[in-house]
C-alpha cells in the first residue's frame, strides 16, 4: 500500500482486510474448540494476509507486546526502540505480566480476548499450551513469502514445529558450553578442552585436574544437579527420545556420573543439593576447573571478573561434550520465541516486528547487550567475541557457533508429567536411594502409563 493510492481504493482494501480478519478470527474460535493446531482454512486466510507483510502503511499503529520483568530485563526496550526508530508509524506498548505467573497470566489474557499483538513464549510448554488453543497465527506462509532461511537457526525451527506448522520465530537462545579455568589446567599440566571433546574425554580431564583435600580441594569438574546433561547425552545420537518408556540409554551416563561422584572428582549430589551450591560460586572461587552450563554464564562471568567477584580471571569456553560418533558442536539449549496473536488487529505490523526481532538486525541489538540471540551469524559472533573480557583464543570464539542445538526438553503434550517422573528418578539414582537399574525401571513403568 503506497501513499499515491486514492482514498477510495485505500478504504476498499481496508474493508476487504477487515472481512478477512473477521473470517480468520471466526475460524480460530472453532480451531480452539477442537483443540487442533493444524487448520488449512485458517492458514489460507493467514497466508493471504501476510504475503505483503513488509509493506507497512503510514497509519499510526500501536502494538501491544506481552512479556515479563520489563525493568529487570535489559533487552526488551532496546529491541523495541531499534524497531520503532526505523518504523516511525509504529508504537510498541509493553504489557508486563511478571515472571512468576507469566504462563497463567498469559493464558488468561488470551482466553479473555485481551488486546495483545505480540506474544513472548517464555518456555516450550507455554508455546504448546497456547498453540493448541488456536491462539497463535500460523507462520509457514509468512516464512516462505519473506524468504526467511530457517536453517540459520540451527534446528530451532524444527524443534518448535507442530503438525508441520510453525507458530513462532525464535529471537534468543541459550546453549550449553564447557567453561574452564586456564590457570588450573596449567597447574595440572593438562591441555585445554577443544571443540571436539567427547563425554568420556571430559570426565577423564576431570580426574587429571582434581587436587587437594578439605577446604583446599579443587574439583576437576562440577556437575549441576539438573537432569538435562544426562538426558542430552542419552539422546544426542538421534536414536533415542526423551519421551519414551525405555530409559536404558541413560545407564552408561549414570554409571559415569556416579563413579565420578564416588571418586571425588566432583561434588556429590546430596551435598550439592542440600547446601544449594550454585555452579557460579564454585567457578568464581576456583573450586572447580570445569563446569558445563548455559551461554548466559558468559556475560555473568565477564561482569564478575570485571567487578573482582570472580577469581577465575584466566578462563575459556569450549563446545559442550558430545557422545562418541555424534557431530562435534552438538549441544542442548532453550529458546525464547515470539508469536502473533491470531486475533491481533495489526497482524501485518506484528509479523514485521517478530521478523525484525528474530532476524539479523534484532540479533545484533541483543549481541551488543551481551545476550545470545537465536540467529548466530558472523556479525553477532564478532560482537560477542569482541566484548571486553571475552576470552581471546580461537577455541572460545569457535564455540559460539554450535552445529546443532537440541531442546533440553522437547515439545510434548505430556511434557510436565514426563519432567516430573524424570526428575524424581534422577534424584533417587543420584542420591543412592536405588540402583541405576531400579531407578530406570521405575521411570519406565511411569512412562508406560503416560503413553497409554
């Protein structure tokens, strides 16, 4: 739509668009009632609306963006302001639903027909829940029309595809890395980890790096109490799934973890969970030579070194350990995505914004703030790697570009129930309340009931 169109033509097109929106909204209501996420009629209407999504009018538009913790999160406002700077006809209004009850608040707002345009999905469970209710605009046609290269997101788009349809675009992503203390490696005479470190090699280094006793003890590595690493190691090869009734693929990794714990190369699970020991403090105080954790720790570590709180001033990162035979650079992570409310009155502008936020321009805004975007291109990597305090070795720079990021908990209709049984089984095995075989069999029995 251009400024040279006659007023009558403009009004006629707006009337047509209004009719199309009304039809789309009506179809969305029936889709929500049926509980299905795939609706070809709705996609057809949506497709006709989004084909010209980048052609915005000069009419003033206010987009309402649902998010959380506006004042405590550094990137919300800069991202919106960067967009509004190049789109002066658009005003973005923040709708802060808080972080504690964000999922509940968002579902309530959407069910009540709240006037929201852009929706931030805090987790995959939120995304699944609201998509199943028909709350989000299908994006396949939009992605194709805009020429968005889904391969640029390292598997994230595939992770959030439901019934062959995409309902969100990722704008930030955190993936797991090895963080290591170079001074402790040098003292032990152990070569630094590289970006092709296997799980077994990672633990072997842990044995070589462990030294001292009591308060002076330095652990070779620190295992977080979470289930994610063992689960990821179990499914990295692509032959197994998290949502299964056979968790025998986890046994080799529980054996490695428990042996490392018994041999004292890492803090034992009971002590760690009882004391609430946090990985950051252990690394800052040089009590562990290595820890694997999410990329969010890069900015935390740089800031703490600068403030003097972290004593691990000589540090580096490497790719997350991979199972033998799996491509190096394979890791796990979590994603934050953006969707468009199917009932938005400004779909064209809302779609254009999520394209901006999830694309190269939005990625650069996030990178400049030390936040890891979902789109990790060369410019983004250079921005992060050139930040003051980032390790200046090539391995660390290369680690910023994973080859594949697998969701720590993939989307599944019974994801919360599976999460509960896996966490319970993990805790019992790591605490020694049962043998590995007994713990896995209990998990299998509960999973079979969920899958019936």
